[in-house]
C-alpha cells in the first residue's frame, strides 16, 4: 500500500492535532466507543484513529462523516465561512 504523507509546518500540524483531540473528546463525552463511531461513519477503526490523531492525509469527507455521527456537522459547515480577507479584496476591487 502506497500512502502519501501530507507535509505541514509544525504550527499547522498542531492545529490538526487539536481538531483530532476535539473529535476524540466529543466521542468520549457521548460515551461512544471507537468501534461504534467507525461503524456508523462507514470507516475502519484504524481510520478513525488517524482522524483522532489529526492526520491531514485523511480525506475531508471522512472527517465530515465522523462529525455527522457525533452530531457536529454544523461545525463542518462553518469552514471558510468567514472570509474576511476575500471580502476586503472584493471591496478593493469595487473601488
């Protein structure tokens, strides 16, 4: 199996680590086992482990499925929702 490793600067990997930890804590707060979440998300237990470790090489769709199982899909919808830089650039173009 040839898996590619996503290369990130350490400060960005820390952000992924935090996301993974948040997902793991959300699962535990709901008293769900890793096996239950993996099965409901349609993924292998090892893939859930990678999500909970903040692996950036895991497909974004898998992160979404896990969040959906935890009833946190609204968090997913807020990704890139506040595009402050884009709005400023757009406003400059309007001048």
